[in-house]
C-alpha cells in the first residue's frame, strides 16, 4: 500500500500550479463567500429590525432590538456554526470529505431562504423563526470550515499550499464586501421608490411598510452562491490523502489523482502488509505529539475571534459613538441601512479585503508563524492607539483618523491571525484527525465569536445607564471595551508560540508520519514497511519525478536522500531525462569498467574507481578481484573512511556492545587508507 500511497501524495506535493487548483479554490471558497455574507449581513439590518418590529409610540429614538433579542439574532448563528464545526469536522474524518461536503451547501441555501421568509403574527414569533433558521444556517456554515480547509490542503502542493488555503478563506472578504455593496444598492433603490421623512419629523412615517422587504431580500440573496456551486462540489473526487491514508484504498487514490493531475500514476495490486500502530484522538500518544499544537490552534483562534467579531458585528455602534454615522433620529429607516452599509463597505474595501490577499501573496514566503505574530502585534498596537486617547478620536475633526486606525486593525487581523488560524490546523494534524482537529480549532474560534458578540454588546454600553441603549445595563464604555480587546490580542500574540511553522513541508512530514514509523521501530513494534517495500517506494518516487520533474529527482539523488532503489532502472530514466552524470551511476557500468581495467592490467585505475565510487556491487566486485589472480587484490578492496562515522554512529544508536564495535574497527583498520 505504501508505494501507491506515496505515488499519489508525492505527485500532489510536487505538482505545479494547475487549473484544478483554481477551480477548487472557487468551489471551496464559495462556501466562505456565503459564510461571510450571511454572518455579517445581519449586522447591516439589525437596526432596521428594531425600527420595524420594536417601534414604541412617543419614544425619542427609533425602536431597537431588546438586548436579549439582539444577542440572540447576532449570536445564534455562531452557536450553530460551533455545533456544525464539531459535527462535520468529526464526520469528515469518519465518512470522507466529499460525502458530507454537499450537505453544508444545501443547509446554507435552504436556511438563507428560510431566514428571509421568517414570518409571524408578532415581533417575537418573527424573531424566533429568524433565529431558528439562522441557527441551522450557522450549522451548515460551520461544516464548511473544516471540510473546505482540509480539502484544499489535501489537494495542494507543498510549495503554494498556504496561499491556496488562504485564498479559500479570503473569499470571506468578498462576501463581506458584496454584502455591503448589495445592501447599498437595495437601500438606494428603496429610498428612490419609497422616500420617507426622518424619525424626528415623523416617527411612524420614517419607517415605510416596504422597509420590511429590505432585510428579507438582503438575507435571502446569500442562498445564490451556495446554490450555484453545489453541483460542482458533488463532481469533485475524494482527496487522495483521505482515500489512501484513511480509507486505505490506494488504487482509487492513484486513479483519482491521475485524472486530476493529468499524469499517469500506476497503481499496483494490493500487498499484504503489517499494520502500523495507531493511536486515538486525545490518547496519550496524540496529546504527546499534537497536544500543544491543538492548544495553540484553539487558543489563538478563540482569542482572535473575540476581537475580530466584536469589531465586525458592532462597527455600526462604534461608528455611531464617534459620530461617523448620524444619530438615528435624524434619518429614516432606509437611510440608516444605507449609512451602516456604506461604513462597513468602506472598511471592507480599504482594509478587510486587502488584508486577506496580502496573506495569500506572502504566506508561503514569510510563513504562517511570522504573519500571525505580526498580526496580533499590530492589532494590539492599533487597538491601544484607538482606546487610550479615545476622547481625541470622538472630536469631529479627528473622525477620519479614527476610521483609518480602526481599518488598520482589520487589515492586520486579516493579514494576520484571522487567515493563519484557518490555514494552520488544516496542515499540522494527521490525515485521520485533520478534519476533526480543524473543527475543534474553529469551534474554539466561534466560542470566542460568541463571547465577543454577547460580551461586547454589553461592555460597550455607556457607563451612564441613562445614556445606554434602551433595555441595556450600564457598561464600561467603548474606550474600556477597546482596551479589553487590546489585552485579548496580547494573549493571542503569546499563544502563537505554541503553533508550529508548516511552510514548504509536506502534510505527512508536518503531522509526523515518518516519526511515527521510526518510533514504532525503536519501541519494538516493528516498522510497517519491509525492506522490499521501502526499495519499491523509493524507486517509485524517483520514477515519478524523473518523468515529470527531473530537477526534483536530481536533487534527491544528489542529497543521498534515498538509499534503496533499483539503480539500473534509475540510471536508464536519468539518461532519458538528460541527467547523464546520474545515468553513469549504473552499478553494472561501474563493475564492467573495473573488470575491463583489471583484465588489461590497469591496477591504478581499478584502485581509483573502487576507492572513489559507491555505485558498484561491493560483494560482486570483491569476489571478482579475489578471483582475478591479481598480484595483490587486498589493497584494492578499500573501506571508505568517509562512511565510518555513520556506521559507528548507527551501531551505537542500536545499542551494539562497545567491544563488538572496537573489534570491528580493529578488523578493518588495515584496510583503511593512511589518510585516516
């Protein structure tokens, strides 16, 4: 099994960027486009919901959602997302990534439409129906996190894997941007058709009956991208890594990847093999190998989302607090939607979207660790720069400066931990736990989002209860709430040190598959690959690369990475690939040269080749020289001193008795050159 497994996986690791990479980004990314659109569009319409369903006659200000209702509308989707991340993450490892991938989009499509069709006889029943659909919408969105990240990571090559996974996640930025732009378009259209006076002029007439359609249209449009990409998700093959490493069907993995990569990957009949020792999730072995990594991915994502979602969901409150959005009573309901959408669109256009794509461009150059550390650092800096002189930013002349600084916190969130916390869990865990561990990590993030959504709603209220929003207790104020978010970012900075760097490494290398095999050997469990399988495995890797990527094969041979393979076969392929120096490493060529030199009496040439080359059959050459009736064959049977330290070191590692090692050195000392 190992040989076919390595064929498909190695082919993926070294594959050049191809069209299928981009189609996978689009197909997987549409889920995140819908995710961001649906999760963040609610913040565009919550104030409209308050005006439509919670108007109080004679009130000085327009109606607002009661605290418990606002918290439910904003937070219920996160509760669903958290549940979906855990459930679909686990299911993706049990049933396969593809089998459950389409279910998430179906849920998003149905529940987006259902959210827009939330009707009832009272405000309470409308909000209850909306919350019901938004929970299941979040459940579908949650499933997309571990599945999309895992699928993209397992399809990618190791050189640009980070950029591809980040590009999937970057579709969130477009979802936020399109949500804002669409809300602007709808509000402008409705304003032209159904203009109304400001609330302070006509409290009842400021909210026209048709305003109820605005939020429904905005919410329902989120179903379109999910519905349009459902068919293409169903056409995607299962990832080779799941098929080979988890489902143990290496023939199908090779066949699937042959179609995707458009190269021939031979799959041989299955062989009997020894099963490698396995360990379960949260077992002692798992915690020893991956426990700190899982702690790092969960805590950093949790802390990041407290700050990130607090800022995103309550931008409208912050902008109102500094006066960038006019007081609600000076606008009608449709104008308020327009102003909130304009502010959020500006932030998305200037900071959120560029931040995502800076990460895509640089993640495989400077690494995940550096980007995450830098992001948390600058988020902290700009958050404190906003919070400490907060009164300065509330002055009219300084509002633009506040928006710029606030935008920079979003830029470094997205060119920072908001992207990397999504990428890294899809890379550093073994294939059989990859989706589950990503689901756990992302669920921790959504728990942070819930803390942010519910906590910031109350924390940011004015210290003076009379100035707080209706129904809310006194809070600590926006200034102190921003300081709290700054402290959260500091904690994220330090927990980043628990997360390993995955840049440029294969998924199997990162997750410790090779270490697992060697540990089994040292513990007396026996390596699951015998000598012949290892020889076949190395040969197959070299064959693939000599046909498709000769420079990779040349580097492998030059570095001596592989020790066991059919040298004659590789020499023939090297000659076809134009690697003529490598082709001369055929052991038969070397032996025939030694044989010819000996028979023609060129003893010095025999000595030179036997001394300087490792590409001949040592036993065969020794027997020939001893039988060739040369004057003295022993000086020609040299021991290469360059390998002596390696041999002795290996014997010591294997706990060989020191007396045996000393005896071995003494027995070959006479064969070593005087240079020793």
